[in-house]
C-alpha cells in the first residue's frame, strides 16, 4: 500500500481541478503570500493552542512551536511558488509534511479544522486586500491537495503497520475494512 507521492500529486491536481491558470495566478501573487504567511501562522497556531491536546503536542520540547511556526510559513509560501511548478519536489515535501504530522501525533481531527481555519482567515485577508475570487479559489484547491497528503499519510502509515505486524495481504486487509464499514 505504499504511496507514490508524485503520482498521487498528479491525481490530486486533476481531482481538485488545479489548472495552469491557477498555478500562474498563485505564482503571480507570491509576494502577497509571503507577506501574509506569518499572519496566517498566527491564526493557525492560535486556533490549535486553544485545544488542550494540541497545545501539549505543539509545546512538547524546547522550541518546537517556533520550529513548527517557521515550517508553516514555508509551507504557506510554497503553495504560491509551487517549488517546482507543483511537481516532484512539491509532492515529496507534502508527503514528508504528512508523515511528520503522523509522527508527532497530530490527528486528522485536528488537521481538518485547522486547515479550515487557514482557508477562512486567508479568505478574509484576500477580501480585505482586494484580491480576486480566482485567487481564493486557487488557494482553496491547493490547500485541499495539501490536506489530502496529510490525511493519506495517516492511512498509509496505519495500513502499513497493520500489514507488517499481521502478515496479512493487502487484499485481505481491504476486504476486512469494507466488511467492518458495512456493520458500522
């Protein structure tokens, strides 16, 4: 069940409808993205730190929150640049970000509402700065692509661990999941 990040990104770009025009628009507004990234990091971490469980994770260890904040700013800026036109380097980086979320224990129940906070706050900032609805839509699409990488990391890590520990085949594992879902 090993994910191939490059193919996954191509699939997500198609599914989300991220167009060449969206990419061009994001790149053309990269200075704006760089300018607002620290503010978006503030909204993101202020939201997360209100939750007792997330606050403990974020502040576990000297300087963790500072490092995470710097990583967030870089992530936010990369959505505008695409690093390599939203290619292999972008996919590898998004996959690594997803794995880090799993490793440090930030569960999906925290990631999805936190991303919604980013989308909401950036939408307000876009309106206040007179930015276009097209830019808001492009940012929404790339945020959802990035969110899908994080969510998929949970599935891949969990599935891989179960298969490794049990020796089950992937087909058996998928059948068990489908059966379990039917009875819930």
